[in-house]
C-alpha cells in the first residue's frame, strides 16, 4: 500500500507579515516557515495507517510526502521524513516571478501536485483540509477531480473496512457541524482532506532527524505552465475594528449611558 | 587526633610496645601459608575479573578530562581521606565508618608485617623505635575500629534503619571478620612471645585476612577498592550530560551506551540508601528509587556483560533490572539530592536523564503531556504554549525597554516571566529594583524557551534547536551580561548551552541584588517585613552552589528563618525535570510536603527564588495552607516592597 501526503509550507503563526510594495502578496524575505497544521495531522494519519496496515497483515505500507514550492520547502519535507515518512517528492517551482507559487492559484497548484501523484499510483492521497495561510480549501478536492478519484472532506480518522477484501475499502469519520460526525465508506484509491485535531501529533526526535538524512528526496520539475484563472487584487492586514470607549461621569450617568448604548446601538435590550 | 594520640600513649606504656610473634613456621607450614595466600588471591581475581571486564569493556567516556587535577585531588583528600561527606550527612554512623576506614589505612603496614612474619621476617620488630610506636599506634586503631564496627553492627542488625534495606548476611559476616581481625591483633599484644597462643592468634588473624580478600568482589564491600577511584574520577560538574556524537548515539538505550564511568559508579554503590532517603519521588510513593536504579545498572551488567544489545529499560516488572523502567525515569524531578548525597561518588542524574534521552530521542516515550509540551516548544517556542504576542503585550504594558546594545544588562524573562501571571509579577518587581538602583537593562524583542524542560526530559533535538536559537539572539543583540529570575534558565544557559556555543555571562537576580545590598539598604524605607523562611531552589543551590546571596537579600527585607532541610539538603518543590508540565503526580504531591515543612517554621512569609517553586507553593498553599497561610513572595518582591514609590519611575519603551 502506498499513501501520498501533500504537505504545504506556510508562515509560522508568530511570523511578522509584511505586504509587498505592489500590495498583492506577502514579503517572504523575513518569514519563518512551518508545516501547515492540517497537513501535520494528515501526515500523522498516514503514519498511523502504515502502522495499522502492518498490524492487520496488509503488508508494508509506504508513506510518500509531496510538496510544491521553492527550495525552502525541503525543510518541511525533511521534518515529515523525520517524523516517519519514507521518502519525499519535491516539485520545484521558482522562488519568485513566472511559475512561482505566488503566481499560481489553487487549481494550478493542484495540477502540479496531481501530476506528481500520477507517477506514484498510490492507493490513498491525503491532503490537509485547507491551508493556514490562504485557506481556500480547494487544492485537495480539485486534485481528486484531476486524478479521477473519489474523495471525502473534513476527515478526522481513517480505518480499513470490509472483511475479505480488507484494504480495498476504507471507512472515514467526517466532522459535521456542532459536534456531529459522519462515517462514510470510500473505495480505494481515494483522496481525503484531513481536518486538524483527529489525532495526537508526535514530537520530532533526534533519531528521526538522523534517519531522515538517509531517506530519498526526489526533485521533480514543475512541468505544467502557469494557467491562472483568478487574480489576486489586494492583500491587506486585518483592520483593527474593536474600539474601547470609556464611559465617564457619576455612577447614575454611566448607567444611563450604558442602557442607551445597549438599547439603541447594540440592540440587546 | 589528640584523643587517638593519648590512647597510643597509654596502650604503648601498658603493652611495652611488643607484638607477640608466633614461633618460626616450619617449611610445611610455610608452603601451606603460601598456598593459602595464592588461593585467596586467585579467588579474588576469579571473582573480580568479570567486574573488571564489565567496567573496562564498557564504552569509553569521550568527555572525561582529568584536569584540573587540583580539584580532583582536593575532593579525593576531603571526601575519601577525610571521609567528610560520610560524616557530614550521617554524623554518628559516619564517624564510626570513618574510624573503620582510617583503621584500615593504619593496618596496611600491620598486614604486610603479618604475612612477612609467616616467612620469618618481623618487619616491625626490626624497625626499632618506629616499629614499636607503630605496633602501639595500630593497637589504638584496633580498639577504635572494634568499637566502631560493633556499633555499626548493632545499628544494622538491631536499630535497622529502613534506608539500609533488608538485613544482609553479607554485612554481618564482614563485620564479624573485621571484628575478628581487630580482636586477634589486640590479643597478640598481650600474649607471651612465641607461645602456642601467639601462634594460634597469628593463624587466626592471617586466615581471617585471607578469607576477607575474596569476599570483597561481588559484594557491596567492593566499594573499599573502587570508591576512592570513583570519587577521583567523578564528572566534575553536577548533573553533567555527555554530548551525543555520531548517528547512533541517542542516550542510554542499550548496554552499548553505558560508559566506563557509569559502570564503575554502579559497582561502587555501597547500598547505603542515602540517595533514596533524600529522594522526593521515593518519599512521595513514586516508582522511582535511585538506589535501585544504580543497582539496576549493576544487575544489567552482571547479567548481560558490557556492550550488550539488550534494552536497558525493561517492560516486565519482574525483569532483572526491574528498577530501570520508563515510569521511574520520568518520575525524577532532577533535584540532584541523590547525586549530592552519595558518599562514593555515584552520579545518578546522567543515568536518569540518559535513560530519558534514550527514550525520547528514539520516540519510545509516549506521554500526552510530554508530547504537548514538546509540540508547544516546537511550534510556539515556549513551554506554556502561549502566543508570542502575549509576551509582546506584557513587555509593552510594563514599558520594559528593548535591549539595543546601550544597556548594561539583558533581562531574560524566561517562559514563566513572559507568560505566567505570578512569574510576570516577579519579573516586574525585579525590574523595579533594577530601576531603583539606576542599572540600565533591556529585554530581548523575541525570546524562546532556554530549553530546560527539553534538556531534562531528554529531547536533544529540541534542546539543541532552542540553544542555538538563544545563542543567536544574544549574539545578534550584542548582549554581554544577562540577569534572570529563573534558576532553570540560569543553569541551562550557563552550563547546558555550552554544547552549542558560548553564552554571555549570566547571573541570578539574587546574586545581582546581594551585590547591590549596601545601596539597596540605603534606598529602603519602612519597617522590616517580619520572619521569612527561605527555600533553596535545587537549580540555584545544589546546581550552582548559590546559598548566601539570596539569604543576604532576605535578611535585608525581614528576619531569615531556616527550614529543617536547607542549603545542600533542601527538599525539592516538585517542579523540576520538566515535571511541572507532566500533569498530576501519582501519589502524594512533593510540593505539599515541602510546603508543610516551610510552614512548620512559623515564618510569616515563604521566600522563593525561582518562579517554578513559587508556582508550586502557590498551588500547594491552596490545598494545605490552612485558614491563615503564610505569604508567598519572591526575594525580588521582598525587596521591591520596601522601595519608595518615587524610586520606581518606569523605563521607556524603545523600538
Ligand atoms: C474550509 C472550511 C472551513 C469551514 N469553517 C467553518 C467555520 O469556521 N465555522 C462553521 O460553522 N463552519 C465552517 N465550515 C463548514 C461550512 O460553513 C459549511 O459546512 C458549508 O458552508 C456547507 O457547505 P459546503 O461547502 O459543504 O457545501 P455544499 O453542501 O456542497 O453546498 C454548496 C452549495 O451548493 C449549492 N447546493 C448544495 N446542495 C444544494 C441543493 N440541494 N439545492 C440547491 N443548491 C444546492 C448551494 O448553492 C450551496 O451553497 C467550514 C467548511 C470548510 C470547507
Ligand atoms: S534527582 Fe531527586 S528526584 Fe531524581 S532520583 Fe535523585 S533525588 Fe530522586
Ligand atoms: S548510590 Fe550512593 S547514596 Fe545511593 S545507595 Fe549507592 S552508595 Fe548509597
């Protein structure tokens, strides 16, 4: 069994983000990068499936991690290898300008990734539900379409289903609104987009990092040309809208003002 | 040794300085003696060889440096020859032990003489006045040793302190042999020369001697031979961890990872139980027992030999080294009491943390809280899992200036000082003290955890990343001097970071305030604040030997009282070794016991010098503090309260 996990490198949560002078993207020069959080859960699910496959006598599963981007994404791929992935595919895109990630929309990126996945013929493709930076939530499902695979979204857990044909079908738990979950059986091969929080992540270890050095990291060139259908018009930091107003005066005056605001502005009384 | 001198005098006079010689031995007897001597030595070698092999066959300690020899020499003199540690930690039995030890040294010459006599050569008789003196001198020691060993025998078999463990036959036999050696020697001083009695005594003495030798290896009395070497070869620093080299070193995973020093120390253990007696984990019913951990390493080496592939941590609770288990290794607060107490130089922390390193660096340790801590450190860069923006808000609110190279000190906040409400109060109060003194300081714009919890829990990957990051931020900011309120950050930055580079000079706020005591006292207003019991944090006391400066600070603000266990013997608060982050303890809380002990002094205030201790006591006081719990304040807060308000003008936020 082979599982491909698509992992995206995104700015760290604490990174200080600056908009480029043209106002259409983020200045990457000073940004610290990390693995997209739902992708970390997708990887964890893949690693646990590998272990469960071995325990269920389904043979040795292979976990391949895949990322598209400039050279910097290799640090995230290394991290995935250190946590236990078996090998890595890096679809190399230019740092900036024509063909770079900034110039590609979700559809374009999905094309790049789908191209790389085709060469692997995996039984399962896992992606994160959405990325922490752009949050379009599109890449996974578009990839499924391009690969002609069935897919399930917002997946928390995956298990092997069926008795005789163990491994040919999987059962997934999907998150619905308001704490509800849904179980769906999906035939393999399939693509799942994984929601954060379904598992406990593992910590990176020294042994993992050392072993990762010997694992294969294959570079693929980004064959498909950029075909953007949408256009980023403007990127801006969130505006601070919350305003604090101090009501002053004697206690009765303050109370009167407060009631007035609550009644006519906030409209809760 | 004036008392011994007098004894020598009296005994010398009464006994006319003569040791009864046996009548000269015939050829047959001499052959028999030689055969017995050979047999004894052979048996000794046969029993000792596997131990020598286990030690020598273990991994070489790559980081062992003998220099500076002076310090090692001094320790040898003080701890071995003077028996200082043995006596200090257990006065009466310690003194009795020291007497036996010194008596043994005095008897070295007597023993050589005894065997030489067998071959017709009484060396002491030929040595004239010196010989006569020595016979009496040794006689005095024989008396002292006989008394001491009888006392120790009574303690072990009648008083039976629980730390000594089960009553051992071996100890009884050894005590009897020693007593017999002394008694026969003393008797030889009173029986007539060349009498049958003298011959009997000589044979008895010699046979006991020859029986004693082969008993030594394979029993805890091996410490007689090994511990002088162990004390001399001890790693120079407290809780010193070796660097992991190459691609196959992850800590203590199998016998291949045990080093010669670890093996030597394990075989030197005399099973006195002092380590366990002072262990907070053992005292509160955790599975950890440091003495059994040391004996577990010995049991492992005995069963598998050196360089074995068998895992050190065993799952089955009845395994050969059952004390070496993952729950035991992770119950240690790394307080260092055991290492400090051990009279024969066993260093427990490199073993306990080594086992943790082996488990964490290979991913074998799975713990919900531990994983959460590591992920927080990986992702947020702090142990409390907070966003860095929270720290930014705190330093803006306090109007702490950012370090820009123009200030004298970089004030290091640490995770507690950055994110914990009480830790922040402590930092803020200490900043006010610095401002009152007119000392310029700034804080780093960004700070990651110094790596203490990662280091103590054995996560070398994370610790290395944090140390490198920290070194880089200090270098980039051009920091020359650091001051911190946290002893854990202090130790980690000053000692543990050395594996990755040289950090700027760092000191604890207690040292800083004690140095400025004169000026602070002039600035202080109002009345002294009543009695304060000071709690020595493990990482400031035993780890850094900083005992007096915090006391000087406390004395400025109030009347200093001492808890029953203080200074080197201070008892842990329970937070160290990353345990503050590992959720609820099994069994009693370490912090509750210590809090009760501090409260028993009746002091109005508990004075702390570590934000982790402070947080542990804060929680414990809620549970065991009763209706009127004492106040709980850091030493910086004790000082800040007595500074006039106008001395506390706030600094300006730059950048
Ligand atoms: C990335 C992501 C983040 C989310 N974050 C949040 C969150 O923060 N808080 C929260 O509460 N929820 C969240 N959700 C849940 C989300 O708000 C709802 O689940 C979602 O809006 C439901 O629509 P859907 O995308 O599943 O679309 P679908 O159910 O597929 O519907 C899409 C559209 O198709 C059309 N359509 C579908 N069925 C019919 C029909 N029978 N007849 C006519 N038209 C139809 C409608 O135009 C409909 O709007 C998130 C979901 C995703 C994917
Ligand atoms: S360091 Fe402290 S807690 Fe750990 S074994 Fe030693 S005495 Fe016990
Ligand atoms: S390790 Fe040291 S303190 Fe502990 S029992 Fe052995 S000799 Fe005593």
